[in-house]
């Protein structure tokens, strides 16, 4: 795979999507587990928002790897370590993104094993990890304009 340029419209769209999903989580009644469980639809909404946010940040990382470095990441779990290898994320963030890929896979393939309490705890304690990784990717893209479509056409 040959590197080309990271498309800024893809970066902006993914970042906006991820932030909307995280905002959806924050709008849920997360002040206590009991409050969260008052309406069973909260669990379904939390799972959907969380899975979609994770997929968004993983897809953004995959885009940076493919376009910026010509590297194909076929598995979600590989994206974090590859972003570390190429200097986009630090080792802690790479580990977090690897964990996010694993959790996303659990949500999709082992959904019956993800309990409501675990989902609540992720939504209250780990959303900052998604934001941290997203912000680091965005900061790296901004700091490396030569790798972006801005450098190619000069008007984005």
C-alpha cells in the first residue's frame, strides 16, 4: 500500500461523529447505577453509542495509517500498536486503543457476555480514554500538515 494524504474531511467527519456519540453517552442518566437501570433502554443506548464511538476512533486511526503511512491494519487490535510505531500515539494511548478494539469486538461478537454494570462503569469511567486517544490523533494530524490533503490542495 502506498501512502497518499490523510483526507481532512474524513478526519473532521469522524471526529464529529465520535464527539456526538460521546455526547449521547453523557446525556444518559449516569449519576448512579440505579438511576441508569431505571429505564432498560439506557443500556441499549449506552451500548450503541459506545460501540459507535469506538468504531469511529478505530476507523480514524485506520485512515491515518492507510493514507499517512501506507499501512493496512486489518484487525482493530493492531491499530493502536501501529499508531505507536509510527509516532501518532504514545505507548499508553496505543495500549488504550488496543483495549478499545478488544472491547468493541466484545460488544459485537460477545454481546451476551457484557453486563449492564460493566457497561455503566465503562460509560462513567473510561469515556475519557476515548477522548484522550481522539485528541492525540487530531493533534498529530494538525502537527503533520504535510501528510494531509491540506498540503496537497492548499485550500482545506
